[in-house]
């Protein structure tokens, strides 16, 4: 899902900064977005498969995603290739079990979770 579909950038007097920021965010995508019963984003999920780091610019793009999600207070679960289904479920549940206290934009400040790959 394009991040511009659920994130917006701050307004700017001349629009240049806002347009550039939106363009940078809108060109990024998350693999999955979980929403609450009112349509607010609760959790973004990124799967890092075998092709994830083939492009040398992949980590830079991922850093932009992390920063945008962090600024929007949307937690991120990153799932490396080979992660067991149980570990993924635990990561999602752990993240969603945190108290959901919406800020002025309706989203909760939580954090980022990277699934461990040890259990399979």
C-alpha cells in the first residue's frame, strides 16, 4: 500500500517542502497495513524476503519508511525471511497489545519491532 494513502505531510506556506515530502513518502509502500475499526492505521508490516537488499539503495528507502512511520506514530513490524509464523504472530500481538492511546492525529505512539528468526 502506498504510504501516501494513509500519511499526510505538514502544510508549508509555499507548498514546496510539503510537495517534496509527500512525494518522498508516497513513493514508498508497506507490505501490510492493519487498521482499527475506525480506519486508523494501527500497524505496518514489512517482509524482508530474499530480494529485499538486492538493490544497494534498499536500506535508504527502508530508513525513509521507518522515519515516516515513526513520525506518524505508526508502529512497524519487520519480518526477516525465514521467520517462523509463531514469531510473526507474537510480534504483531506484542505490538498491538500496547495500550492504544490516540494522539491528535488519531494514532498511538508505539514503536518498532523486528522479529527474531531463531524460533522456527
